[in-house]
């Protein structure tokens, strides 16, 4: 019996574990037998691997081949093991030196013609291999740039199985047809894609709405959720689309985390392996619960909009038009910053720490002026109640917008601040926040848990007087108090204060309660 071993990676959500792929050639009926809980796509690897080896000019062993995937207790899904199976088999047959495969992690799908096809999830797979101490990984040529984002990892890329065999044998590369593959595979069944914000958008485009622009600045500085209510044409969508222009680029560690999610989803753009700007997502109001929080019935669980907007912005325009279950599903990720999806095979988790921006008209008819509204008071109340109290309780900043007056339009034409000016203040405020939270695991005021907020970051009794009175009257919940404290710290950071004063807490209280009347 001859035996050889390679390694690959199996993904569950954005987490991965290293799988040992062992191939043994023994006497018996010729054929390939897979063991180790393979799914249907993985079981089909025997046909893909056989055709790829044959079309790469190599002979298939005329004996019985057993391929074992360890740990056997963990389910393995998809076609990403094709390359590891093929190399382990050829090493066992001594087509390539077994020592050349030692320590290699091989990730990739094989085409019937021997091409190594690009796959989704290369970045989190390589990160998982690096965390297990692996230092050399073989990936499809089309995924090489993405794999090279992982530090201290030697990346070997190949476009065909024949080319990889030449590398392992230390032979000159073969002359092959130059055929490009797509950089990333789109996620089946998902209409939500990463959306581009035009580079010419600027906060100075918004006329009037001084309070709303101030709320955008606070949101960008502290990561706070926003709710805009008002008639059509008052600037709700315009404001939300300009929020990304106030936010700084992603830090390197966060950029890798965000890119890993988009790698699993297949939404990375060709030639742009690393996402450096905060994502912006605006799904249509017909989006289902699964498309919002993730899941699906396929063999690989997919991240939803809340995860694709991780460390960025999730904008839900016409919020009352969304299905009630879809909106309520946001409550858990808003609190915990993560989505956990349970299936019979196990549980997957996707990061989901985003800034939520909701926009809503006051009634279904969406009349530009209240005098033109044809909705009865009961209809207006029912429409507004579609955004439920528990969800509103998790929103930090709430504003009722009205159309800008002619005087505001004339005044703002000369004095409106640009995104660049506001972004500089946001950056300074974030630096103050980062300095204060340097010894903690949190990066923004919005992330600080309530108990820690009350224990370590409570302002003076004088500053908290207005909030305490609202709590006693019952107009403020305990969760609302925590959110007011977080916003108060952000307002203080923007103003350069060492800690929130009465005006900072009062401003936070006003912004929290404005949309609850």
C-alpha cells in the first residue's frame, strides 16, 4: 500500500478548519472511494478529479484508491477539495514526489479539462490555514491576489493541474492556452450586491436640514444608528447616501475582516481583492428575511445584507414597506454585532456590526405636503407602527424632517459644509474615542456594552440629570439610557470635551426621543 497526504480547508460561515486529505492505493477493484462525511458535490469529485488527471496527460492508477478526509466527524461541503484530492492521489501513485506535498494546503476546484477554477471564500480559508500554523498554500491563479492579502503566507498559484504538477516536480512550466477565468463566483440566489457610491457625492449638496447633517456627523463619528422620518423630497435618501463620505477608510485588520465576508459571498470585484472603504448596502423593500440576515438552502450558507454591510452602512429606504419579520430580524445583530445561523450540520456565524439607517414616509400615500394627504389618522398610525417599538428602541438618533425653506436654501448655498470638512472632525473624534478605549476590545462608542458604559464611562450626576428625570418618568428605557450615554460621549468627542456635560447629554436625549412622538 502506498500512502500520501495533503491538506485543504473547509469553511463554516467565515470560519474554517484544516482538513487532512489522505490517499491510499491498494490492491482491489479499480476505483475511487471517498470517506469522511462528504456531501454530494464533494462525492462528485471522483469524476472531476479523474477527468482532470486524464486531460492533464497523467495515467489514472489501475488499482483501488481510498481518499479519507479527516476529521471524519466534521461535514465537508463543496468542490474546494478537488485539488487536494488530486495531488494526494498523484503523490500516492508517485507521479509527484510525496515530499513536495508536505505541509501544502491546496484549495481549488478542478474543471474536467484540468483547469483550476476560482472559488469563493479563498481569503477566510487562507486565514484559517495561517491560524493553524500552515505557511504555504496553493490556490487558483485567479484567486492569487486575494490569498496574498494574508501576511506571512507563501502563496503558490496555478491555472491548470498540469502547471501545478510541473511546479511540484521542479520542471519548466508547460505552454498552455491563455484563458482567463472570472475573479469571483457570484453567490447564487442573492440579488443584493455591493453598491458603489459615486465619488462626486458631497454633504454640501444637501440644502437645509442642519440638524440632520449634524446627526450624520455624530453617526459617522460614533457608529450610531439613524432613523429619518419625513415627506418625500425632504432629503432622507440624499442624506443617507452621503454618510459614507464622512467615514474614514477601514483599518487594515478590519479591511481583511470585511473582505473575508465578501469573499464567501462572491461579491469581490475583479482587480479589487481588498475592500478598504466602508460598504454601503441599500436592499429593496421586498428583500426576504434570509437575504437580510443570511442563510439559504444551498450547500454553503451565505451572508446576508447585515453581514455584507459589516463595518459599513445598511440603508433601508421606505422602512415600513419591509416585511415585519425582516425588520424584527435586525434586532439581534444590532445588539450583538453577529449573526448565528443554525442548521442540522452545525452553526455558522457571520460578523454583522453595521450602522443602520432607516428612512420612512409618514403615511402610505407619501404626499409631499400634509394638506394633500388622503390617509386617515388610524392608517398613518398603523403605517408608522410597522417599524416596531423594540426596533426603534435600538436606534440612537431619530429625526423628523421637513422640507427645507426657501431661506434655508439660499443661506446654505453659501455656508454649507463639505464632506471633507466634516470628515476631518469625524476623524479627530474617532481618535479621541480610540485613545479612551485603547485598553478595551471596542473601537467606537456604539460598541461599548451597557454594563461597562455605566461602570466606567458614566458622566457626572449634574450632566445626567435630564436623562435621570426621563428614566423616572418612564419616557426612557434602560436600553435607551445606554444609547444616550454612547451618543453623549460621541458628541463630547466631537466637541473636544474630556467627558460629556449637561449639553452633550441633553443633545443625545433630544436626538434619541425626537422620532418617538
